[in-house]
C-alpha cells in the first residue's frame, strides 16, 4: 500500500488503529513536531494488515458512553455512563452522574434511530456508542460520535452493576491495578456476585477476587 502525502493543519491529531480496545491502539501526535506521512508509512510497513485513521484532537472535558441492545432488528436504549479515562484508556465509569451540556434523552433517541437504520446483518446484542464534550471557544461542544462498538462494552457492565446494586444512588465502576491505594479501602475481602441479592451499603467492594497472580481488580464504589 502507498500512503499519500498528508497536508494537515499544525496541531494535535489522533492516530487510531482499526481495532482498538479501551483506548489501546490510540496515539496522539502533533503535526508541528513530526512528519505524519512518515509515521503512517512506518506503521504500515510494520503492520500492513491494519488500517489507520486520523481524527481531530479535542480537549475533552469528559466522555460519555451510550449503551443499546439490538434484537430482531430493533434497537433499544439502555442508558449512559460517564467514562473515566487515563491517557485515553478506559479505567472505569461514573454511575448516576448528571451530564450538563447534553440533552441526553434527545441525543440517545437520535443515535438509536441511526443504529436501527445501520446494516448490521444478523447481529444481536449490545452496542456501545462513545461521545464526548470538549471546550469550544465560548462553550462546551459535543463530539457526536467517537466510535461505535458492536459488542458488549465495559460501559454495559458498569450499567448492569449500577442497576443491580446502586438502587438509584451514584457510584463508580473501576478497573484498578492490584497495588492501587483504593484496594485498601474495600469493605469486604469477599467479592460481590451477581446472584447476591442483599442490599449493598455505601462503600467500596471487590467484583473480582484477588489471587496470587492477580494484576487487575474490578471494583464497585457505592455512594450514599
């Protein structure tokens, strides 16, 4: 494949691989400092089977994830969450948090209609749509769509946990490293299980056990 010369305005751009996961496969580059055409050519030589995309970079204030379910050709809106990211990688979700600056229900319905019109063949299951708010010249601006994930997402997991355990309260779903200080704040060394129907008091709870070879831990923080 031949990579054509690019004429990009000076500034930051997002270089994204065709298959990314929770922010992995994404690189932020400044066209003022590097030759973007040469970067693309180098990456194409290393991984010729991959496609690469260049997208505008936004100073994002926060990211939102909208979750849907497709069944028998019909798409149903399930809810949204506010994503927590570190260096463009997903590490959790705020649950029950309001989203100033976005008419959530209006946007969710427009996306639902668009998804229903998409040719998704026989796919049935969860669809996640990521969007974001960024600081414009005078006000917050909406990025209509960062990406569409035709698969169960971590945001869907977060929403499911919210419905089961939060009971309308706010909280956080987190993916933490084993040595993260938050681990010391857990309420109980035993993880929660989906068949557990007991009322969960405010606090921080394990969702996965901590074993000798555990590297990442899933946590649920329940608010007041």
